[in-house]
């Protein structure tokens, strides 16, 4: 395993750099740099996905048969790293990195033909309906009910913390189809159209001032049976498969490298990069490097077995911890400028000059937002339980 590019990989890196230089507008770069949350603002993320799609680069990890570029693990690493260095917007993962792989792994041929091309092109935007007001860590206790009615399921209940539900035209969700027996064996995985009558989306604004998450109410929502992925009452299998991609399939190393490069820029701008802060930067660089190696192991495992496995939990915990450390160092670097936080400064299309010091304010936004990263996608405590059980056999 090596992380240094060989000659052909350097040529590939140059090709990627040229492409990014030609296609990333200042607005797109600004959106990438000020990204909070799971992905960049919807408009920027969509615009960038269109550009990547036209080039055939929208889904680096997808197999070529479904429209992926057929890259090696190293090429994917290079591409993700260069995108982060260039401040490219982060694409929404709910379609490309979550439901896409789940449909490839567990969907019917008809579902693959129907959904995958629209996920790839960005024509469809997805949200994830797993968590409920009473079910997060103990996801198998979910209560959102679906009952059969002719050729449809009729859903009643509510989903919460639903990222970007306000933009999504589709949701993949877990519903309870059996109330007896083991809770895990009464769950079904469904794909629903957000325009269906009975779907209502209510915003939840985070302390970072970001409208990322929502509560979604489902009131007698009819979903055709053909929208079921996998067998009835076997949705837990699909759900767990998808979670491995959510936790482990997100180019964490590249994201951390990008965040560290931003921190370097910030420290240099404030003339502290050579002081005691240099030690902090060096320690973080080591941390980022170790995450990259862990990620390479995860990618190798995926290539060998087709599964990411419980290493996704390890990667997620460690990557989020380092991301939070970088965020914290950023706040220290800007000192008292961290105090007057203005969420609007980091929003897509904001008039930066009018607000002033927008870059520094975005640092605070990111710091506040990153508090949530050790909860989103399954809390750190729960990931440790998974590792204790599945890796250590405890
Ligand atoms: C920013 C953000 C975006 C999100 N986006 C989505 C989304 O798009 N779709 C979606 O479905 N969900 C989403 N979530 C929800 C997320 O998956 C849940 O918040 C998470 O699984 C934790 O569940 P909970 O909030 O119900 O907390 P709880 O399960 O109530 O946990 C509360 C605390 O108890 C601890 N805890 C719980 N059980 C155990 C245990 N067995 N052992 C040790 N400690 C335990 C937890 O670690 C946590 O600290 C998002 C969350 C956030 C913060």
C-alpha cells in the first residue's frame, strides 16, 4: 500500500487538476470552502454534480457498468484529495453514496435501471428516512407503520433529523411492517416520492444557523409495492448494508486534508503558522495521515469482499474526531473574531463584502456544525459498541 502517487498516477492527478482549474468557478469554490454539514449548499452541490456528470466523474466509487469511471482505489483517492484541495463543493451523499450502492446491492434489475441513472445525473435528490423521534441509536425500535392496501403500502408516522428533506424529491425509508417477533425482522425498506400526498417537511435549524435537518411527517402516504427494496420484513439487511457506505464510503481522508489545508491558510493569514501553532498543525497532519491509511485499508477490504464491514465504524469515529480537532484549532486561530458568529456569512450567494470577515465567521459555523458529526450517521458510543461486538467478539 502506498499513498505517494506513481508516474501514471501523477499524470492522472494533473488531468484532475486541469479539469478543476477549468471548471470550478469562484462561486463554486467559495461554496466548497464554506461548507457546513454533510454536503455543500444544495444549489452549489447540484451545479457541481452536473459538471462532473458531463465528464463521467460524478460517482467515483460506482462500478463502470452503472456509470462509474472505473477508477482504481488510488485514482479515487487522488480525485477526492484534489477536489478538497481545490475547494470543490461536496456532493450530497444520500443518493450517490447511500441509496445508490444499496439499490445496486439489493434492488431489482428494474429498480436499478429506473433509479441509478437519475441518481448519477443529479436529476433525483434523495433524503434518508431512518431516525424517528423515539428511535435513533436503537433504530430497530422504529414505529413508522406501513400496512398493505392493494398494490400499495400506506405509511403513517414521522421521521426526524432528515438531512436535506427540503430539497429531496425522493426518500428511502425504513417502516414497520410487522409488530410481533424480533423488532429487526419486522422492518421494510421503501423508496417514496416526496410529492406524494401526505408528506410534510418541517425545518429544524441547528445551532450553527444551518437548515440541514428536518422532521418529516407521513400521513396516509401511499407507496407502490414495487418501490420496496428487498423482501418485506427484511429491510434491516438493506439498512445495515447502506449504513456501512454512509459511515465508511465518504473519502474522509481527502476531506480532512482539505480542512487541514484551510487551517494552514488561516494560520498563515494570521501570521501564526510558525509559532507554537506549528506544533498543533504538525500533530493534526499526523492524525490526518493515520485516517488516510485506515481509509485505504477499508477501500482494499471493499475491493476484496464487496463489503466495507465494521471498519466503517472505526473510520467514522476517528475521522470525525480529527475533523472536530481541526475545527477547534480553527477557532483558536481566529481568537476573538470567533465571538460574533453570523450564520448568514457562510451561506451560498451571501454578499461577503457586506458582512465582512466572512471566512473567519465560517470557521465558527463549521466548528458548531461539527459538534453534530459524532452523532450523525450513528453516535460514536454506538459505533464503539458495534466494534466491540463485531470486531472484538465481546
Ligand atoms: C446533523 C445530523 C444529521 C442527521 N441526518 C439524518 C438523516 O438524514 N436521516 C436519518 O435517518 N437520521 C439522521 N440523523 C440522526 C442520527 O442518525 C441520530 O441522531 C443518531 O443515530 C443518534 O440517535 P438519537 O439522536 O435518537 O440519540 P439517542 O439514540 O437518543 O442517543 C442519545 C445519547 O445516548 C447514547 N447512547 C444511546 N444508546 C447507547 C448505547 N446502547 N450505549 C451507549 N450509549 C448510547 C448516544 O451515543 C447519545 O450520546 C442525523 C443526525 C444529525 C445530528
